[in-house]
C-alpha cells in the first residue's frame, strides 16, 4: 500500500491504514528474524535446507472423510511392470496426493496449494506427516533408539504459505541462485506433500552434512529403507535432484519402492522412473 500521491496531508483514515501496515510489517519481520536463528547455512560449509526455528502454523483440517484413504490414492496408469528390472508401477507419480508423487524443480505440486487431508502429529513431536508416513516414522524412530542412534524431527510437513515465507527469507539473505541450491520455491517442496521430514541428532549438525557422520545419520542411511524411507537428496546427485547432499531429508515412499531402489542401487526417484534431471527451474 502506498500513501496517496496527491494528498496534501494524511487524512485520519490514511494514518490508521499506515499504522496498521507498520504493525503488519513488524510482525512479518519478527517471524523472519525468529526463523533465521543459528540455522542459517554457514558460508564455506555444506549448505542444508535449514530448518526454521518456528513451528509451521497448524493447518486447520476439515473433518476426516469417511472414505478409506487407500481408495482415494491414484494408481499408476500402467500397473504392470515391463521387465524384472523395471521399477514397480503401483502408484502414479503425478498428483500431489500420490504416495509416489515426484516433486522437483521441473515438477511443481499439483495442485500447488495442496494440503494433505490425513496429516497427524508424529508421536512425541510437534511435527506432522501423513498418517501412513507418521506410522512408519514412529517405527523407525523407535528402532533407531533401540540401536542407540536416536534422532528427532526438525520439520516435516510445511504448508505452501510457510514455504513461501521461508524461501523469501533465504532469497533475501543469500540471493536467488544460492537459495535455490538448498531451499525450494513454494509449490515445489517435498515437505508440502506430507511425506518428507528433516531429522537430526545434535543441534551442531542439524540440517548440515555432518549429520551423515553421526550415529543417527549412519543408522538412517543404512536402515531407512526398511521403514519405507529414502534419502531423497543423496550425495553427488545435485545435477539430477536439484539439491545438494541432504543426509537428513527422508522421504516416505513405502517399502515396495524403497526396497526396489536399494536392490537395484538406484539413488534417486528421477533415475528410478527415468525422469528428466531437474537441476534448475525451467
Ligand atoms: Zn527437507
């Protein structure tokens, strides 16, 4: 909002509007400052997908529909695999609701403002995942704990609006090109699907590459597939996924696909389904 250009002096309603605007700007600035904290990617260090320190505003969900989620999931158009080395074709790769939706810089979410209908808190955390992924995450966290490799969740589901604010803050601080190596534009984040989470062990290696060298990082890399999770942004695959190595970012795809990828030594979803590499936005 701009002050009227031809006004000789601000009328009372203009003053009120200006004060309201100032208040709104102050609130946004406070939120962005709070998000920065010590999780900014450090210069010269591996850049992460630094987690904001504020919790995303909980999404108010409408009453759950009475239909089974399973019935609403989009099956792949060609369910039968061609050969024994072909990837499974159980679910579609397209709509945001699909368990195998592939989101990257060339594949925005459809619809862009998608909100999963079955988000729930992962037990013991304030972070949300879709119900099936939350079940799997809880099992994985318990197993990691039993193995002496406990980890926590920094962020899981993020709304379109939250991602928009987050990316804008990184863009302002780091410039667009740099921000895009570690953070997604709104509508392009896997976190918005409700299938992905950032996990951490120590604050020192939270959303940093050194998570890979911690007990939890090693355990997750070795065992996540058993719970249906993959490391979505593996080392050395930035030209394909569009993102730097993120040993902390896990994506739920279910054990069928996670097992197939492991058995076939396929590191990325793009390679699994022979999709174009997505290093940059179109
Ligand atoms: Zn992430």
